[in-house]
C-alpha cells in the first residue's frame, strides 16, 4: 500500500471510530480558548398584549315597575277567603306543636273587619275551646274592644301560631315560620284598615324584626299597604296594670283612624 492510500485508510478508520462512540447525530465540539468568555444570548421578553376594548354599547333604560313587589305578589293568593284558608290548614301536623294540642285555634270574628288583633298563640282556655282570647287575657281584650265602642263580632282576632305552645312558652322560630303564612293569608283575605299587634311575637313576625314591642309601641307602621300599630299584650297588662293607660292611648289612635268617637274614662 503506497503512502497516499495508507493516509486515506487511516482517515476513514478514525471517522468510523468517532461514529461508533457517538451514535446518532454528531454534536460538534466547541473549542474554547483559554481566557475566553462565552456570553449567553439575552432572552427577549414577550411584549404585553394590548387589550382592545370594544366600543360601549348603548344600554336600554328599563322602565320603572309599579305595584306590589315580587315578594308580596308571591305571598298573595287571588280570591282567597277564610274558609279556604281554614280548609288548607286542615288538621295541621306541619310542626311539633300539634303533638300536644287539643284544638286548632284558627281565629274568630268579622271576616270583613276593619280592625284585626293579632296575638302570639293560644293558651289553655283557647286550646280547650278552639277560640282565641277567651281566658283572663281574652276577657281584658274584650273590655278593651268594648271601650273603643265595638264588639268582638265587629273585629277579627287571631294569633301567629294556631296551636298552644307547651306550658304557654313563646312560639319557637320554626313554629312561627311554619304557621305564619296562614296568618298572612288571613290578613290579606280580610283586608282590614288597621292591624293591632298584641305583644312582641306578633310585631316581630309581621315586621320581620328582632326588636321588642316597646320599640314600636304607639307608632304607626305599614304592613302590606295597611296601617299597623303595636301595643302591649293583655297578659302583660294583667301583670302590669299601670301600663293600661299607655295601651288606651294606643287604642285611641286606632279609633281616630276608624272614625270612632273617643270617650274618656275608658282606660281602666
């Protein structure tokens, strides 16, 4: 083999050995001179995108609706009546109060009364007879009504709950929530001119508040477009006779609205 052929053979042999050691695509080696510094290329940060806002569209002005709110409309039943409400109530077992009751105390009085009295719940006498306010507190309420120049048959009397709470305790929240829709239907069906709340439970239920009756007593308030006045419960007056004068002042305000003649000396 001559010298030229030998040199070519050696070159091919070195090339084949290099390929055997580094399979795949060969990576070129970098020869760095002593003292030489390699600078990495700076990475260009992407420019923030520009938000192009669409042209504002002209908003149509909605008409202002008049009339009762959606909440009030949902609660009211067209052509409702006391007999229909009592039928819907039925032999109610919707809350735990039914377990200890004797009779349901729906309400009593004039179905077209201009004045409605709302108490908190039946007591023992009411539970036995099925009529509202027939015990000691009821007798006092009758005297209050007569002092106004009216009879019980002229007004309507009902309670927040229709069954007697055990031991005459206050109705609990779940009991009020279950029974109060029937009270609201009664008020709407009667459509009175004035509602008188007797005690805290009644005013708290109708006004959806936690404040006591003393915070509202003697003030004209509004409930579903009707006048509402809160005063002390007759049972409270039996325990606190000195408060009768304040209640009489409240009743005189009611009498003025109903066009009844105010007579003096009827507060006892």
